[in-house]
C-alpha cells in the first residue's frame, strides 16, 4: 500500500484535486491538500494560553486546541457506507488505486473479526487514511499509511512522540517492519467518552533520503527551520528591520547549519562538523576574500582587508585536521602564515585557480597602483606576474572577483567602484561591468554591463550559465552574458563571493554566513601611462601618426588585405563638422553623398572617380593626403538637419532628419540627381512629432524602414523638449504603419542589420537604475553596441545583450561588411568587431568618426569632421541599395 501511497502523492495537484474532500469536516473521504485539514487536540491544562478554563474541564466538555499539522491525506472506507460514501477519482484516472484501497480496507481488515472490534461495537467507522506528512524540522516527507488510531510507517521514518513526563521532549519511533503504532489515548477517548491525554506526535527530518538512495541523518550541529513556521509572525511578531539583522529564529549559538530544505542534507551529509579553525584580531579584517585551495600542498590561500597593508595569508589544512582530532571543543586556532607578496599585488580582493600552477588574484589597486589580474606562485618566493592592468589604456576601477571559464579557460572578472568608495582608488573612468580576458591572446572585452555594483561570479560546471551578484546563459561562441534574471535574493547582508559545488549548488558569502542555493590587453605596468578619459585620450601605445590601421586580431588582416591604403581624400575646416553623417553611395554616378553639422549647410557629394584620379597622381610621392573638393547641394526646405541616411532606394536617397525649431523631424526621400527634390514619407507618430531622428536602415527582407529617435535636438537647443521616449521605430512605406520595436533607452543612435535580417545592432545607452552609490566625478556614459534578435513576424527587437564596448568615445553609425563584421564610428576612428563581438582592429584617425559607408567593394569612406578618409581594403560591401 505504501507504493500506492507514494504514487498518489506524486500526482500533480490538479489531478489529486479531482477527488476532493468535501467542504464539510464531518465527511472524511477523498483528498485533502496540505493545510486543508483543521486538526485539533484535547487540552490537558486549563491554562489561559490554552484557551481552556477549569469550568469547561469539569463539565466534561471536549475542549479542543488547534495545532499545526501540515500534511496531505486521502481517506476511504467501506464501499457500502451510504452515510459516508467514498470519493474516488473519475474513471480512467489513476487506475487500480480504488481497488487497492478497498482490498486493504475490506478484505484485510473488516473481514478479519469485524464483529469483535471495539470500534464496531460503539459505532465508529474504520477509515483508511493515506498520509504524506511534511516534517516540522525538515521538508523531507515521512510517508505513512494510517488506519484511524493505528499508524503504519514506511522505511523513511521521522515519527516522534512526546514524552508524557517531559513536555517538549520527543522520543523517536523508528519504523519496525511488520509493526503498527497505536495511539491508545485516542482509542480510550472514543471508547469511554472521558478526558484522557493524547500523545502528541510530530514528524521530523531525523533521516532523509539522499539523491543517491542512501539515508542521511541530520547532523547534531544543525537546526532545521521549517519555512511554514515563520510564514506568519503575527502583529506582535519579532520582525527584522534590516538585512544586517541575522535570521536566527531558534536563537542558536553559531556556528551551526541552518536547514531550510532537506536537499541541504545531501550537501552537508550525516557527519558534518562546523568549527572555527583560526582567529586573528590584530588586523582590520584577517580573513575576508580570495580563498584558493592548492591541493598539492593542502593549503588554503586567502586575503584580508586592511587599507594600510596587503594582507595575504595561507593556512595548512593538514594542521587543521590534526588540531581538530586532538580537541574536544568546537574552536581551534591554527595560525595562518602571512605572505609577503611583490608590490604588483595591491589589495587582492578576488581569487581563483590554481591556474598554470599559480593562484589568480584580482586586485583593487591603490591610488598609485592600477587594479590588475595577477598570477602568484603558491610556493616561495611567491613571485607574481601581472597579466592585465588596463582596458585599452584606461585603468579598471577596482577588480572585485574572478573565475576561470570551465571550457574556454578565459578569465572572467567583475569591476566595481568600491575602491573609490572606501578611499583606496581614484574616481572611476569606466562603467562597472564584467569582462572576459583571454591570457593566450591578451584580448579583453566587456561581456555584461548596466550594473550598479557587480561582485561575486561563478560558472556552472558546463560553463553555460553564470551567477553574478546582482542564471545567465552564455552565447556559445562569443561568451557574452545573456538573459539576465534574478537567481536568488539574500535575506541578510549583500552577497559577495560565489562558488558552485559539483552538483551545481550555488554558495554565496552573505551577511550571516554562507548561503547555499540549489541549481533551480596591452600590459602597461605599474608606472604606465594610463588613460583617464575615453574622449580626450586615445589608445595609441605605439604613438603612430594617424591615419593608420591598428590590428588587434589576425582576422583583421583578412579585412584589410595585403595592400591596404588609408588616406585623407577631402578636407574643409571652414564649417563645423564638414563631414559628419548620413553617407550614402550611389553606384550609378560613383558619388558619395554626406552631410555636415551646420544649420546653414545642407548636403554635399564627392565624386569617387575624382578621388581615384587624385590618389593615382599622388602615387610615388610622399603625399598621403589629397583634397578633392566636395560639391554642396541645396535641398528643399522640408529637409531640415539630415542626420542619418541609407539606400539608395531606386535613384533616391533615404534620409532621416533632426528637424529644426518647430519644423518636425522626418523620414524623407531625396532625388540623387538635380533638382534634388524631396518627398516626406513620415513626420509624426500618431500626431506627435518625433524628437530628433538619428539613423536609419532598410530591413533586408521586409524592406521596412527602421530608424532611431533621440532627444539630441533638444539638448543642442535646435528642437523643443521631447514628447516621446527615445526609441526605435519600424515604418512600412507601403501601408504607412509605424510602430515602436525597441524602447527603454536613455539614448539610441546607429543601427544596422545582419544580411538575413534576423539580428540587429544598435548603439544605445540603457536606462539604468539609480547609480547613487557610484561616484560620478569622472565616470562616462555607457559606450556599448547592443545586439538584438529580430522577431520573424512582428520584427520587434528581442533578447538584448551586450555586443561590444567601445574603448574610446561613443559609437555612432554602424555598418556591416559582406562577411558580417561590424563597423562602428567611434572616438578614435572606426572600430571593427567580428560577428561575435571580438575587437579585430581599428581604422585609427585620432579624431571622432561619426559615420562611414562602403563606396562599393573594397572602399571604406570615413567621415571625420574636417576630413574625409578613404581606406582601400579587401572587405566587400554589404547590400544597402534597394529597388
């Protein structure tokens, strides 16, 4: 019958609810869900706390007190009982169960001496009750099938009865095969109608079934806290007012194991112990961070925290084991050995490994020393090798925690501004974010951003999920963090270091101990010339004279080819930002159209055939720059402040405009030939003016127009305050339908699609939560290009993730080449990333390039303010022209 009981309670709740216990408490038949049954017990004392008085006792009334008894149950009886008919599952649901119940109830019990049972003579029905009791001190079920006052246990156990002579002391009743536990008090009450004390029974987690099938006993140094016990504390309950107050409802003296779920027993085992093994109060924080165990020497390395000194120590686990074996107390004090590390290791805060026989430390740095990733020899003389101390010339803020990816071997680390907050580091020059560093190639990139303060980090065993203090799956190839969601909320303190065990359980240091949840680069050196700004300082460690090609990855050689050239082809410093935005190449006339940023200047074009002739004439000379004059074009008054362009569509250029004053921003077609007449396609969103349209692209398959809208016009005081959020829109030229496809941006700018239109790249600054804890003195705007999936039906942008972080300036215009590499205008030229977000190289100009365009295969034109540049390379153009 235990097998049937187990199968019953394993059924889904909606199935069990098909045989419901009636609302009436007197009809004891069918299934009752946990908490559904109101159980009461006879009170023995007439104390006020019982709610019972002596008069009631003297009168012989059955005085009852409600007790908590959380269980599931199913009750059945004789099939011929008309007054209390059985309630079964509908035909076809859980077949065989009804027959099994009737067999044990009728054939095996009533058939053998029904007429001789005391219960029958006094008219009490015998009832078969199948129970699944939820333990008071563990969530592990102790299953039991019960026959009214007779209880039969299965082999899991957990039953305890209160010692009648010592209130609150419970005696274990282990299961004995073939035996039945009888509640005699219950029997006597029913037979004599007299007040007799009933033995109080509880189900506890004295034994739990481990995942491997073995039984694990609850260790002595543990306390089980049933979540139901504190679900309601009541109006006079002792509530916590802060997460700095620990949750210890049993007031147990630490250290101890606090068990909330029986699954924790699988983790700690039957004979677990919890001891203090080393103490040192002579430093500010003796044992705090970066624990790394070295199995070869059986030593644990760790760091403390003291701004006045570098606190790194090691402790012998063998010495600890020896001390514990010779001690009868829960505390021993094995001295840790302080280490003297090289000056390159300054305030180690995160640690992992061993890696290449060395310990990997992540350091905060100091006011005069950069935060860094360092390899430290775990044996004397504890020499150190700095692996990374900058992000393209800019110092990290305060590197906090670090882990090695289990399959790629890359180092992932979190960077925060804690160092500045505690006075150890200068104001941050980077956003708080997570990085990936490949020690083999030196490549470093941002994999997650938009954090107020990230901290601990840990990977799942297969490397597909990562846990960060703020279960993020990884994009398989690029290892960018995707699909951020809340994994757990620490009830006490702030989570810090995170680790996983072999079973995937997640451990995190918190304010009350360690919480455990189930799974559900150019090295500059300490005196290097670091960058303090991504806008006024460039990453040019070779001090080369621009323009030049800056190669970070060998794949960039495939893009530029064996004989690349990079020249200035046109210059004009008489107007502000002569060459700035909206480059559109028209193959039929071999002309490139573009705009500057000047309210008095509309549009220009440059003849690429003339450029080629000028470059040919300069061959064999020392001239690296030519100046082919651009032709200014006057466009109609309906075209105000062009800022983005693409196409052509047929023989027309597709532009988006900022607008000017009260003249609305618009999507407009401009004839690429004289008289350059214009047709406005769209100038409002359901009657409201757009803010300032910024960039535009045509979707390669649907031919819909996608454009970004930002409030730059208002910021520059050429437009009124914005009426709409900064967002991305889709416009269908055929139907006139316009809709929002992406929003929640602080700003959005460049946009470009993959060749098949399934992926889109957008430069955006995300609306982040308050950064009140982050010093803002020198921190700059987020410099990220984001990657989205494009929904195949609605073409709404989904699954936003970091694609790339520009190390200099803000990304602006975005283009792709025929191979899918991504180009973006940035503060130092054009950055080029692979489709996985790896920085391959730069077209380094030393000035901001707002936009660029391919003028046919192998010709990349860059708009650099006062100059136009042409890079003649191997890469082929992506299709932007449409019929």
